[in-house]
C-alpha cells in the first residue's frame, strides 16, 4: 500500500470528494488524545512531502486516519468543511489510492476545549495516521515464539484437579489517588461547567496504566442529556491516581468504575457524595498470576481493601525471566468473555484470522479452549491470507491460506493453528475473511449451522462482496474495539442479518433499522446511511 509518495496526481473530482466526506465518521471531544495501543504518526496541517515520506509506508500500512481540528473560529463566516476538504485533497494527492482503500477508517474530530487563539494554539491540528507494520517472515517467527512461550506457561499452570490450591498470600492494596474523594469532587465541580444538569446518577469508567496515568475516560450513556465530552474531560482532570494497582511489590494497569451525582453541590447529604468509586478490575493476564479479592470495609478496616494470593503461574513467571508477559490490548480477552457469555454456542463452526494483527486474540482463543474442555467435536477454520504470497498476487475468492480441523482435542486444534501461522503472516491489512467463511460453510453438513468469525475491528475484509448471496448466519466477534465499532462491520451485519459481539455486549437486529435512523450502540451514536453507517457522536 502506498509504495511511494507521488510528486503529482490528478485531482479527485469535486463531487466524488464531497461524497466521500459526507460519509466520514465524526465526533466532538474537549481535546484529542491519540489511541494508546496503536502506532500513531502525526501530520501537521502544513505537512510536506518530507513528512509523507517519513511515514515509511513501504514497511507498514495505514489502518485509520483522523483529521483533527478545533471548533473555535474568529470569523463566523469561516468554512471548516472547505478547509477540511482541501486538506484531504492534499493528502490524497501525496498518497495515491488513499481514498479508495476500503480497509482504512476515517474520522473527523472536532476539539471543543479552547475558546481563543491563544488557548487553541497548543491543540493539535492536522492528520493523525495510525499504522501497523507489514507482517513478514521475521515478525511471524517472533509471534510464533511468543505464542509458544505463553502457551507453555499456560499449560504448566493448568490445574490437575478441579480444586484450586489456595496459593501463597501476597501484599495487595487498592490504587492510591493523589487527593481524597472529597477534594476530587470539589475539583470536579469546578471543572465541569455544563448548562444541562438534570438530577441523575451518571456512571463512568477509567482505564489506568501501571504508572497511574489515565489512558481513557468513558461516561456510560446517561438517562438524561448532559455535556458528555465536558464531563469526561473534567473527570480526567480531577481523578488522578498516584500508582497502578499494587500487588506483590509490582504495579499493574486496572479499570476503575464509579458514579457522579448530578447536580453537584456541597457534601451535605450523608451517604450521597458527588463522586464515588464502585469497583476495580484487573486484566485477565494479571488474574492468571494472582487471585485478587476486593473486600468491603469492616470494623477492622476503615476503607475498602483487597487480598491477593499468588498462583502457580505467578510463581513460574517470577522464576522464569524468558516468560515475560507481552503487552496486550485492553480487550485481549474478548474471545473468552464472549464465549463465556454464550455457552449455548456449542455447535457453531469457528472461523478465525491468525495473521500478525490478531496475535493477542489467537492466544486468547487457545487459552479459552484449554480451560473450557470441549465436550463434542468442533470445526475450526484458520486463515492466514494467502500463505505469504505477495499482496499484488492475491485474488478475491482465490487467496488461499485456509486450514481446517474437526476435533474435541485442544492439542490438535493448537497444532493446526500453529501450522497455519507458520505458513503465512498476512502481509497487508485487509484479509480474506469472506473466502474463509464460505469455505467453512461448505464443510458443514447442516445449512442451519451458524458460523463464528473472530475478526479485527479495524481491518475490514477485502472480499466482503463474496457474501452477496450467503444465507449463513454469522456471529462476528470483533477484536480491537478501542473507541468505536467500525461502521463497515455494522453495515455488513445489517445487510446480511449477522450479529456483532464485543467485550461489552451483543449487537443484534441491525437489519430492522431504517435509513436515516440514529441509534446508540455501547455509548456511541451511529446514523444509518444509504451506504451503511457512520459515527455521528462519540460519547
């Protein structure tokens, strides 16, 4: 993709550019924050050819482009749309094929957190380009080495009996905040200035890293209107942790959930503070090392507290430097969570992408299989997008790299998945998901058999048109949903009657929606368009 930066390009027709622009996702936020777990490259609004060459697109491919600007303007007649169109036209001229690449997700982001030229000056203006490196034989070998190390660790700690050993007790504390709850609530009252403050309890969720830095803030959909972006920014400013989650003299990332009472006021109502934390949770990778129990305050403890015991896996990890945990995305256990949520999915055929971008979820699938013990034979189809053939030689419907196994033995499934990974790592971003689904459908004896597709949220299949006449019902588990669901998957589900499943919940019956409808899905608002869906508000 984009093997070179062109010096001169034929301008895109104005009508085509306007049509492209009208379908873009768009949302407002106080101040733009790049996604923490994707490689982000910033192109200022005054980018040059040298800036484009610095993207090194011979070594990596684009998965998402955000055009970021501020809402403030000195001249009321200023036309932001025309400026945005001009910037997109300039970028497309330097990167041929950019606007026609359906694997790339585009988003307009309007920042609302400044109200003067001086205040807006430090805000970023321009393109944020998210990239991922091309899969190569070397990266595939590294992924395989890491996967086998992690699987060995997982297999060693697999309990030999149903009863879990209690484990050695280790030190554990709830994460410390830099201020008291009362002080944070006072700061929140000062930072949150919204004219619409109907009385209600609003829930929120913060993702915090191992150093105590807040990575994301999300206000859950409230019952009544409020200034969501402003509240999220106020929470980000007011709630500051001094550390990660301390366990056994180590610090771990965590998620904290809480609630805000609106309208906020002085702490005069006993038992009804403006701000309260309701729960803490840890990544599954930490739960495999330690059994952590959150306890409510009691006569011996004035505050909520925690207890932790080290597992056999934790002991092995402490003694084995080579078994270091690799960094995993926040939803790395999405396969396990969805499968546990749906124990009735016992006969479905599982189709999964095992290319480089899916490595964390490949491991999650095997971890779930190892711990769930299959009762009956199950069919799996693994695909690697063409057995490492060059991207230019891949043909829709004939890409290949499909491997299948039917068994009830974990070891057989594991070996077939590793065989598929050894045969190819993927190459470019789009994969041959539809080809794999149709292949899986041919393997099933009964037309009623449903298919489960484990797919990358930001990498839409290059061959989705192959599903034009399919009658199969497909349940798509979306991996890597970092801030919103790829509207192309929503459109695919609506068109064919598929269902979508994320770590947060299930999305069904999209085919019942009418064009023009605006719906809220997991806190984000999408509009049904003639071509599918587009994000119209990120809350």
